[in-house]
């Protein structure tokens, strides 16, 4: 069982905070309910009369599409540079049931739909970038400052299970992303050791090396010289971000699912539902710095149904 929600263009949200995300999802769910109210009530009543189960858990797949009156990118005859940030959830509990490669593929497929829709509008497109955010990666500002034993410093990092999985996911993102028109790729919170390992891995696999590394505002003011040097030598932009560690807390997940259901979730219902991935899509008019579109797409899954 899964739920996919796409907000469409949310013109009021410019800070990209977790609170904005919940408000935007809430507004889209309310709009969706308004247009399908009678149909939803009939379906839910039928299921409850039939076997006592609830409508949310009986549907194999629920899709809440964006409002067609709110296209994600609205400018006419303007090149729009698009940055997509893909968030993977922390503490995914039973995540072994759904490999992250599968989640990545699902997210890229949703991006394909967005880009196909945008290509049929009057807007032309500029560059498209994809940034990956991994919950297990946190920035370390004293990592890799000594260059004398560079290979020794990186050995443990390269061989660790976590970084190897991240490297493989990055490669998969490049391979899948290229097929949907993504031109540049990046990561978030990579300090010197991890970024060096990723650059080396990209060369070994003959894939696009990262061109973006996003660092949180708390750490980006004073960056280690080793990271500045590495980024300069490899043409990597070091950009600031203000995303929280967990952009979509469990309480917010439950709240939005209750809005979809139209009723409270009992405890055994709520425990199985998790968010699988989250996309934030931001469009800026090229060479003008004017925000042209901002939207969210989130996928929930019920792990108890897998």
C-alpha cells in the first residue's frame, strides 16, 4: 500500500522549512478531498460495510496529483533552472523490505512525470540538477585537513558499509537521472573524506562526478581548507542549505495521513506507515534569480503490507 502526493506549485512557500511542507501537503489534500468528496465517502462506507476495514488501508495505491490550475513552472518564454533535492528518511525501521535502489527508482520515475508535464507547457527549461540527501551523512568540519596520508585517511571511509551503499546509490542516481534529462548531480553534507571518496568512485565508474555539495548553514560559514581546496580543484559548488535533519517527522506523517483518511488513525494503523522518499523541486528563472516554482512530492508506504 502506498500514497503519492504532489503539491504542484506552492507560491507562498519560500523557506522550504518542514512547517511549509506540512502546510502545503495539507492544502493539497483539502483541495483533493473537496473535488472528490462524494466519491471518497461512498468508497469508504462500502469498504467499512463490507469487512470493517478502513478505506486508507484497503487501497493498494492512492495518488493525489497536483492541482492542474497550479503548474509547477509558470513562466512563459523563460529558461528555468531546476534543482531537485531527494531526501531519504531516517530510521526507516523495516527498510530492508524496500531497498533504497527501489525507492530511488520510484522517485526518479515521478520526476520523469513532472518533466514530461513541464515540457508540454509554454515554459522552456534551463539546467536540471539533482541533489541527494542521506540521513546517515552528517558534516564534519575537522575531517581530512591533513593531506600527508590522504590514502590512509580515506581507507576506512571507502571500505565502510554505509559509504559504499551511498556511492552505489549515487551511481544509480546518475544513470537513472541522465535518462530523464538531469544534467548535474550533487550531494548534501559531504565533508572532505566522503567527497574525495565520491570523486574517486565517479572516476572509477566513469560517471558524472558531483558538481554540488550542500552544507548546512550552521557549518558552512567556516569550512575546512581541505574541503575548499578539493571543491576548487574539481569544480564543485559549495552551497548552503537550511534543511532540518528530519524534514518530515513521524507526527507530520501521521497528521497528513489522517487528513487523507478523514479520521484519526488507530495505533496499529499508524505504526506501519512511513514516508519512503521526498522530493523538493525548485525552479529559478535563469540569470535572474527569481523563483518560478516550488513544489513537493512525497511517497508514503505501509510497511506492514509488504
